[in-house]
């Protein structure tokens, strides 16, 4: 019987990236992408090494997806506001 002893460090990093992608404007888009990549790598490692941290990896993936969605909405709304205010490069 294998005993899970350690938490996968990539799963913790993916959760941090995911939370920061929600909180930090514009840079959050990049952090969200990094969070998704790190979360997928952590999930693969956890399956092989039987470490703890699958829940953290899933939470990091979820937060990263939400963060990317919020960042895209923010960027699109910013562009729309600039177009409506007449501050475009025409």
C-alpha cells in the first residue's frame, strides 16, 4: 500500500497562479495560462508519483480558467469603452 507523504509543489504553484490571475489586471491573462499549464503538469505527476495535491491542482485549474475569462471580459470592455468614447486611432 502506497502512502501519500508529500504535496506536489506544482499543484501549489498552479493554485497561486490561478488566484493571481483573478486578482492582477492584464498580467492575469499570462498568469492564467501559466496556471493551466502548471496544473496539467501537476495532475500528470500526481498520477505517476501518487503524491498529494490533486485538489490543489484542480482548484488552480479552475481559478486559472475563471481568471482568463475575467481578463478577456475586462480587455474587451476596455476596447469597447475606448471605441465609444472616440479615443481610437483614426
